[in-house]
């Protein structure tokens, strides 16, 4: 899978070595890098990577509390780019006010990469606000074939 990785020059932390290490551990991941001059230029970098053929993107942002409005605006524009291209982009944010930037960046980038690859995390945390991997068992019944009836057409999966 070709994954684009976007950072902003304004970030103090260089996340490129972290994502490279994580991508080496994953099978079949090729990374393409793009660096945006500012946080507000990250949507244009994502668009460029999408049109260069990447299947999905991860944007790493290190931001301060004063830049929350700019971050929200950039995220809105990234959603527009995703919709236009029909591809996914995950934004990993580490705020300057948070402690241990490197550990947080690695954890969040790992989660983003696993989400894009469809990998279940080894240790799901109970305190996470959203659990994307847990679905009620009844919802999977909709997709299972019951009886011996042959399906019409080809399976998408």
C-alpha cells in the first residue's frame, strides 16, 4: 500500500524517522513524503500526494493551543480533499502542551497506520473515546451468508 506522509516545516518534532520505522515493521507499505511550509498548506500537500497515486495519507501536526483555529481549518480542507479524491487521510496531532512528544507521536502514528492497514491493535485501551474495532455481533450477521443459497454476483471482499 502506498501511503503519503505530510509534515509541516513549523513542527519542532521530526516525525519522519518514527513513521519510517513503523512502516518497515508493516508488510507491503511504501511511504511517500511531502513537507508543507505551514499547517494551512497541509491540505495542498495531501492533494498532491493523492494525485501522485498514494492510496491514503497521514498528516503529522505539532501545534500549540493558539493554532487550534488554523488546525480546525486545515482539517476541514483535508476532508474536502478526501471527498474530492475518494481516499482517506488521517491527521495525527500532538499539542505543544502535551508531555513526551516523541512517545505520543509514535503511539498516534502507529494507531493511524494500523487504521489505514486494517490491523487490530495488540492492546486496545479501555479509556479510548472511540473504539473503531469493536462492533456488535449482530451487525456482522448482516454480512454473513445464511443457508445454502448461492450469492448473486462476485463478492467485493
